[in-house]
C-alpha cells in the first residue's frame, strides 16, 4: 500500500518529498517507512498515554525514490485529480 501511495504522490502528483513518523519503539510502522527508502530525519516528542514519548521522523526525496522506482504499479486516470484536490501541477513539479 505504501508503495502505491508513493507512486501516486511522486509520479501522479509530482511530489518533491514525502514524510512519515512513528513512535520510536513502534517497530512495524518504522519498518514500513524504512522499506521504500525513507531516511531518518530527526526526532521529536509527543504524549502517549499521558507520558512523553519520542517520535522518529522519516523523509523520502524524489531523488531517493527514483533509486527504488517500481515499474509494476500503473496509474490510471490521475490527470483530472490534482485540480479537484487543490494541487497545482505547475508548483508540484
């Protein structure tokens, strides 16, 4: 699912980067971010169950994404979506 979302964001909508975050000790979502090539991009804090907890931040740039591009995902009829979503294709590219 994450691969399809990234393909839509980068190839369909011209995104320059994507970000993700998860509590530091919540390993499954951190692995999901690491798998497609996100790189650690800092740590922040939030409250979980009334206690402070660290959050790992992740970042994936277009250049990093290109290195792991997938050719088995096909986008169909995406061209009409950006205006409906408030995305200016000229500013995203």
